[in-house]
């Protein structure tokens, strides 16, 4: 088994192309021939002809045959495709190691890619001028530093849900080269074409206060189910997939057994996972067939791995010893209903319009898929997962986003009535309004207060895994010079599962979602490090100017709790006589009714406030660490769980390890720029708020920072916003076509000659926005949904599982298989705004009624002349 894959594209003087593959999961080198007439891949598996012991032997064989003129070497083959009279092969020429996972597998980011083109002789189809321009546009699509892959482990799933066998069946929602790689994978060569993901993969090596080394990694996986640019991929499409959907994962790990009682099942003398405990975990902790983590046919938890030598030499454990890890997952995306925006002017906000026909169709299907994907591995029933939508839209009267927010609430009302989806809730947090009225620091503190119960209830996944060592001792990364990696089969076990997922949404799913998820992820990082026994929080402030804790923190927390209705996670309050608690069906928040005065309140009455509870001593579920002073399930002081969740910005900045804050800030800044570049072709904005915690732009003890700095930041935001609008108006259509061609979507539109002659087949499954504006183009003022019909629906709601006789729009899903697809939803809706902007699904024009000559003749004919007029060449 090789350390990494390698590929060589060998071209001959006669235009023949051979692909020499040395996959990481194979001990042999394979030679694939590209047919010079059809562009099809030819591979027979014959030793000495198609299979060789090494790449050098294969290239020497081709030279001996006289079919080797030039050799283009690379790290991996990412896909192949043929278009009429040319064939293309996509090669990752250079990569960098972005992450070395806790179990030793390498995640590589593509830093340079190249398309190798081969002209075909006597092709069945000849491309037109427009089609040749489309091929050129496809080869011009930017790939550098936007895509990553792993050859030996499944990174299409979160680390907790991935198994050693699931690499054979990756989650197709995140595989961007599924269409390009399909011809290669059909040849049956193991690991010939790795799954390519679009998004971010970054890691940092850090040291805690005691000198223990640990690793932090953040992944941002972009969904391919609704690809596109800012104003062309909004809301849900026909596949019930939102635009700009991203799955984020924060992974923390360290080596060594740590505290006693934490790593149950780890042999103290050998540092390996005990076989008896391994079998017990496989049978009980992670049952097969549960949710997203167990593909069909999986039965175990072992696979060979490739490791990084530097990882094997970390203090706190031996090479090949146990690795303790923790994973946290969340989502971000646009609002999951059928809506869009129309740009009518170069400045100002774009008009938001809602579909007048079935605006909530697909919302229930999307949340059903989401709840099943992250179902904990130890759950055997069909119950879903609590999903909390953090709604960052502007909710003030007169704002265009208010309409979108109200329709989203209406859709969630219907979704909550479906079986298994009652745990879907919405938490409103108007980011821009809070920034304007409270300032940046108070807004962040209010966000922490609003999310505290949801974060505590969901928790994080954590467990232990084994990691092998590099037996060569050289740490070499070349595809041909490294020996086979460790032959032992290694195990990953999950002790505790995350039991809830947050989904951040705004109009663009760009800047606001990245900021909100960053500040929440900082609090999650503190909890993850606490579970692993890492000291990243000090009781003594490390603020250089001695800012320390904010004296107004408790007052801010109380005000935020009153505003956002904090739930108490572990203490059930006893209400005074005449009081009643109820659950708001829209937001999922608990409110209280005083029947004595006939008033309602979001806060508990003073007499019902719970007393602090001190848990008993000894080991607990948080890894044997000492925990103190619980209030509502959240620790307000001491080394307890979520110890900084009730703190202010200044206190977090003063007590948390500066290196950890700097690493988080760097990664999330890169994350924002990457997703903004893909979606809008520009950089992220509002990035100055990230530096609230690392102290680069904020004075110690204050929250406003330098006025000159904020003025410069505002000017930069305005400049980037203007650049975005210009690029949206001039380049969005071209970039949208590039995405579709890369994914193999709508080939009959982009390459009609190939579709007519069967050149490569038709691309399906990737459906675009699926919605177009009405022909009238009038900007009809939309009204909010009716409140009276929410409790007594007058017609079946697709989100509620209702039925209807009206047929749903047809769409192709041949290239995307939704294994957990919900039953087909009807087209009826709970309510429909009476004056909403008209939006209809695109209709197929079908076959032409007649040749162009016939249409010309019909245009000059009288009323009695038949429409169909045969051309002169077809008359008999």
C-alpha cells in the first residue's frame, strides 16, 4: 500500500493518451488507454499490459511501444470526460497536506490542477463554435485551493459518522467530481479516483497551558445539490436542496490516555484499544445501519491508514497509541423555501420574491433528510434529530428580508406537524439590528446567551481512535518512494454523540452566517478541549492590559435571556399558583402565562428561578474533569462544562489561550473568503468583527475599538459590496454555466451535439434554481402569510405530509441518489400569500414543431394553409 497516489498522463506523437495510475489503496500500477475515436476508457486488467508493479515500469513499457512523447505527472486523477472531438482528463498536479486526521489519514488540498486534452480522430460528433467555447470555459474553472480530498478515509461525512468502510460509498451530496469520476470508477480499480469536495480544510498545531500538544481542524463542505452563484442559486430547488448549503465541522484531538476513566477500553500497558472493548463498542455504541454513518454492507470499524511522522512523535503518547478526539457539526445555508432575488439596479438591495405556487414545497423533505443524516449512531429507532434554525435575517418592519422571514416561519409551522419533525425550531436573531443598536461586543454576548441551552443540550461527539506510525521513518510524501504504510487494522470508537444540530441561515449565507458560527464555535472549542483534558482557559486573565471580566456581563446576560427566552436545560422550574408554561410552535421557545393578571412573559417568574445545583463528585460524562456550580446546565465559574458560555467578550478574550483564539480567527477568516469567492467572486465583508476576541482591533476592556479602524473597515465593506454587485451582473451567468458543466448537469443544453449522438450521455440530477420570474416582470408587493390559517389548515401541506392530486414538477435525478429521500410531497400548501410575486417552474418546450423552413412558410401563409409545410428536400 502506498503513502499517496500518483498519476502520469502519457501522450504519443499520434495523439494517443494513456493514464498511468498508482492509487494509494492499491499495490499495483494501472494503465488506462483513452480511445482515440470515441474517448472511452479502455482497461483489461492484464498483467504486463494493463497492470505493472510500479509507475516507472509502466512508463518504460509505453516508451518501448513508442507511444510516449510527453509525460505529465500529478498527484491524483480527478476525472475524465469526452466532448465530441476531444477528450479531457483532470489531474491534480500539486497538493498540500491540509489536515492529518486523528487516525493518521491525510486530507489534501488541490493547489494546482491541469486539464490534459486529447484530440479524437473520426469522432461521432463535431462541436460547434459555441460548444468549443463551453469546453474552454470548463477548463478555465478555478480549482486551486478550493477543493480537497482524502484517498484513504471518508471525509464526505463527519469524523464521528465516518467508518472505515464508508469510503467505498461516499455521501454524494458533497462529491463534486461524481460525474467526472464515473467513467474511471466503472473500471473497477480500487481508489482510482478520490472523492473531490469543494470547500475548506484547514488545521493548526497548538499547545495548551501545560505544554500538551493538540490539533484543531475545521472543514467546510459545500453541497453540490444546488450549485450556482449568488442570485441564481437561492432557496430550494426541485431536489429540495437550498442554495449555498455548507456543512461545517470542528475537530479537536490529542494523543495520550489522559485522565483515568476517560479512555475506557484503552490498554494502559500497550496504549492500544482493548479488543474486547472494541467488539463491545462495535456491537453497542455504533450499530450498523444507523443514519449517515453506516453504508450498506458495513460490518466493522477497521482499515489500514497512512500516517504523518510528525503526528506520531507528539508528547503524551507513543507512536500508534490512542488518540482522543471530539467533533462538532453545524450547517449554514440560504432560507429553505422557494424564493429568489432579482437585480434591477446597480445599487441598493435586490428585490426578494416568493413563489406564489407551492412556496414551501420541499421544506419538509429537506428537514427530514437533515434530521436523518445526523442521527446519533447509538439510536436504533426512527426518531430524528433536533434541528435549530438560527434565523439571522432582518426582522424589522419595512426591511425586504422581513417577508422572507415570515414565510420561513410559516413553512416551519407546517414542518413541525410532520411525524418525527416536531423538534425543528427557529431562533430569531437579527444580526444587523443588534449590531446597530447594541454594538458588536453586546451582540456577540447576546448570541451566546440565545444559543446556550441549544449548545448544552446538543453537546459534542467524542471518542478515541488508534493511529499507526510511519514504518519508513522518513516521512516521505512522494507517491513512488514511500513504502507501504502500517499494515495493522485500526479502530475508531465513539463514546458520546452530538444530539442536535444548529443551522444558521440568512439571505446569502455568507458573512452573517460565518460570523455567528465563528463565535459559537469558540464556545464549542472550550468544551471540546475540556472533554479532552486540555487547558485552554485560565482562571487568571491573560489580557495584556488587564481588562479581565466585564462588570456588566451579568446584566447583559439577564437582558439577553429576557429577549431570547433562555431555556433551562437541567432544572425544571416550579411555577407559582396561576402560572402556566407553553411552547411557542414557531420559535420553539418557552413562554409563561400569568392567568392572575392575564399577561405573558418570556422570563420565569422570580419565585420560580432555580437554585444552583452542585453535582456529586467523582468521574462524570465529561471525562473525569472536576466540574463546579451548575446553573441551568451551564457552568458560570470554575473548570466546569461550557465554562465560558455565560461570560462576556472581554472575559473570554482575557481567559482563553491567545494562540487558540488566533487560530480560530485565521481559519474562519479563510473560510469566509473561500465561500464568498465561490458564491460571489469576491472577498468576505464585516471581517473586522472577528478580531473582537483576538484583540487586534479592539482596545482591552472596551468594545468599540479604534474609530479610525472601524471607518476603514466600513469603507472596505462598501467597496466589496459594490464589487459583488458588479460581478453578479456581469459574470454570474458564465460562472453558473461553469458549475453546471463541471458537475455534468444539463449537457443537452451546453453540448447538444454530444447529446444528439450519444457522446457521453446526458447529465442529470443537478437541477438549477428551478424557478423563474413571471413574464410580466412586475414587482408585485408581497404580503406576509396569514396567521389565522396556521392552526386550521384549509388544504393539505406538503411539509405536513398532506396529499394532493396535482402533479409535482418533473425533474431528473439520475446522477444524484438520495438514499434517504422522503416520500414525494404534494403540491398543495398550508397558506399562500394572496399578492405574492408570481413564480412558475420552467416548462419544457419539447421537440420543435417544424423545421425552420416550415416556420418561415407558415409565417407568410393564409389562414387556410396548414402550419406544417414540408421542406423542398423532403417532398415526395
